[in-house]
């Protein structure tokens, strides 16, 4: 296991209307906050917002980028996600927002082949929009 404490990856993505509608189609989540502009214009948000679960997908992309970094060091394990703890959606993400996922390994459990990372998602105004912890299992090569 060649992942290290303080390994950090950042991944950025501008959230488009296409992204949100594509995600709605894949997930079956057509909640009005995401797809009904007329209704949302009358809401406290004033416009449609992205799915929180879409942000979790971006968190997953950051975890995959960390795997690529560790593999560059020669790690031959098979990493798998064990889950996300404490996911909080702090502020809405609007169409056109650019979100940056910062994924930082906080701790390692070498005996159990696990890493725990802190994830912070910010928008283009450097405002936190989501946070989580991610647990990854690094299955050793047989």
C-alpha cells in the first residue's frame, strides 16, 4: 500500500445543464429542484440546482485520480471504495458553477489496508458546497 498521509488530489468541473439532465436520466431522480426551471424561479434558490448525488460522483472521480497517483508509485493493489461518511451538502450548486473537489488522505490503517480521506468541495467563489470522509480499501495483489 503506497498511499501516503497528506496525499492530495484536486478535480474541477463546471456543472452544466447537460450534466444535471444526464444524471437525472441515469438515476431516475427528476426532482423538481433539478429539472423544473419555472417552479424553481419562484423558490428561495431562484433557479435549478444540481443533485447532491452528482457531487458524490465528483468525489468518486477524485478518489479515482488518487488511485492513479498511487499506481504511478508502483502500487499494484486493487483499491475499492468502502463508502462515504458524514456527507453534507452545505450550499446549492447551480448550473454553470465550477466545483473543485479536494481529496486529502488523512489517515492509514495499514493492518486493514484502508485509507481515510477528507473531501471538501468548493465552488468558484471558494465557498464550501459539500464535505465528506471517504474510506478506501487497498486489496493486496495475491
